[in-house]
C-alpha cells in the first residue's frame, strides 16, 4: 500500500517552483535542441491545474505564451527568408526569446509574479 504524504503549502510551492525552473531550463536548452521546448510545454499543460490560484500561474502563462508566440515568429521568419526579411524576423525572434526566458527566470528567482494582460 502506498504512503500518503501530507504536504504543507510551503512544500507544494517549492515543488511547483522546481517545475517552473525546469521549464525555463528546457526553454533555454531549446536553442541547442528544439525538442526541449516541446517537453517544457507539455510540463506546463500537465501541471497547469496545480498552479491555478498561485503566483506561479503567471509564470506558466508566460512560458506557454513564450513557446507559442516564439513558434509563430520562427515559422514566419523561416517562411520569409527567401525575401531576406525572414532573417531579420528570426534575429528579432531570437532576441525576444532570450529576453522572455531571462525575465521569467529572474522573476522566479526573486519570487515575483509576472504581470498578465488578463
């Protein structure tokens, strides 16, 4: 028979914080191998219910938006490389992704919630 653990709020917060860190790491590693960004997105969706109502929810929304908008800009940039503008779009997308990952990570380390447009 499995053990039942009674985790207090601090333990749950620390556990969820680890998942949030992991997703930022996976997003950063996506510059080396794209599959890690997809793995991070999957983690976001699996753990989404667990972060509802907590300050970490803003990070999960931030991470998902970073993935989806980053994918959009990368696809648009890739499609427009034949007319040269795509290289500018890809450069912009790279800088934007680095900014999003760094800002989210810094806010997480500081224990701050990210602002949301909702």
